[in-house]
């Protein structure tokens, strides 16, 4: 069968339009919004994850993160935080919630978290948007925003939804990113005190 160039373009355009959504559709948050909505922002290493079953039958997972550095809003001296996500795996039973972040044991992350406290786990702000993964690229520590299972959108000036790039559209040096986040957190604390 021979396809003509015009027909091939039409077929490809049809496939793009008919492609499935990227997962949960949520409001894309700018960095200022992530910082403002977070009760605590930490750089840490994931120590372990453990799934559990809630009373309603759904699954959740607790992730224990060792705090390497408090970036903003944290109680001084917190050596660990527990972050809870929806979904998990217990034996043969599994539940996945598109847009919820996943964590790998040993990975370093910057997490924007809210809620939590004694006997209560924190939740990531904006689902996976509140998790930034730290990687070493060519000897330099870089940070990248997790958008797994998310399609980020925002309303434009006309009120229409359009795709959003999120808080961190491209990788950034970890040290520069942490400086920006700390400055925003300090600015927010100063604004709240006025």
C-alpha cells in the first residue's frame, strides 16, 4: 500500500489528537505557589516506603525521608519526615493513582509538603508537582520537577485552560534552586508577619 504525503500527515495528525491524556489533569503551580502552600520544604533522602490499607479498603504508602536540609518552614531539629501518598502495593494487591509521586529507596528529593505533625504524615503539595528529584549530571547536582502521571493546566487571561510548564520547566542546579526556594520562603514568612 502506498501512502501519499498529504494523507500521511492527516493520519499522523489524527493519531496525535486521539492520543490519551497524560494522567490526572491538575492546576499547574508556579514555584511561588508551591512554596506558599507548603508547611515544610526539605531536601532529603528516601529511607524506606511501606504500603498500608485504609479502613475504606484503599491503599496508601508512607515514605520515610531523612532530612538533609530544612529549606523552609520546618521545625528545627526534625531529622525525618513521613510523607504519605495514595496508592501502593501489598502482596498481590496494588492500587495506582495517576499523578501521585513515587519514591525510590536511596534517592534524594526536595519535597514541598503540607499537613503532618505528631502521629500524622505529610502530603506532597500539588501531587507529584511537590516532588523534585536530585540527580548528578556531569558532576553537578541538578534538580528536576516530577510530573509523573500529571497533565498541568492553567487558565489564561481569557479564562481558557492551556498547558502549563509547572514550577520548574527545566532542570536547574540544586544550589541555585534551593537559594530561590529559601528566598521565597523567607519572603512569605516576612509577608505573614506584617
